[in-house]
C-alpha cells in the first residue's frame, strides 16, 4: 500500500516578523543618524523658496549693504584682487559657521541652529532671484558656473556641522536643565566639537578657494 506524504507550507507570518523587525531597526538607525540632517535640509529649502519669492522686493542699495552675505554686487567684485575675492567668499561662509559654533556651546542653541540653515537658504534664494531678474540669461549662466558650485559644497558642510552643533547644544541643555549629562562626558564632546570646527573652517577655506578660481576663470566671460 502506497503511503501518502503530506507537506505543509511554512507560516509566512512567522518568517516575515524577523524581517519586519530588522527593517524597523534599520529605519530607526537611519532616523537617529540622518534625521537631523533631513530637518536642516528641509529648513534650507524652505528658506530658499521664501528668499526666491521675495528676491524682487529688495533694492540694489539693500544688497550692496549686505554684500558679505549676498553675491550680488558683481561689478564691485570684478574690481577686487584675487586675495580680496577669497576673503569675501570666506567671510560669507565663516559667519554661518561661527554662529553655529556659538549656538552649539549654549543650552538654547538647538533652537537657533535650524534657523541658521533657513537663513542660509533665504540668502541663496534671495541673491539668485535678484541676479536672475537683473542680468537675465547672463546672470543665470554666471550663477551656475561661478556661484553655485561653492554654494552646494558649503551646504553639505553647513548641514553636517549644524547637526553636530545641534547635538552639542542638547548636551548642554541636559546638563543645565535636567542633570542627565555628566561634565566629564561633556568635556570630551567639546573637544570633539572643537576639532570638527577646525575641520569645518578648513573646508570652507577650500570652498572659498574654489569660488576664487571659478571667479577668475569664468566671471569675465559674461557681460553685465
């Protein structure tokens, strides 16, 4: 008499549960690692949109007074020496890094650091809209070749450094308000933060150098 062999399928729910848990762990890890970066990127984009929308409402005199933040006075920069162009670009980047540094070393800085990302987006949107409206196609080509590369590089530096400053500020908050942070641990994080700050300064120096080279190579190719 022939026997019958019965085979039963595996319980798919039992097999899927570990995979779902692993996926959930991965998502939480990504959020804990890159969630702050995503928030700062979103703040930058919001500022960019607001700045671009309001770019035509500002006069040339207003932009000239804020030339450290805005690359709009092209005629004045055309007359600068190579060193002055580098210093001008470096200062515009340094101001944001310096503000993040001060905010990171305070208990309330976690509220201002996201606003700095939005402010940078606002300045980029404002200056680009002004250049596009004033110089038309020449302004668009100039912005893409001369201004945009350094701006994009600095954006990566700013978001990464802002995330470190944000976490540093939260540690000060935990120490001062809740007492859950120990001072020896805080000192260790301060040393790391200072080292990252030095690296950020070197990085924005590289961005300013790139801006200087692009300005020398392409700025004279456009007629304004």
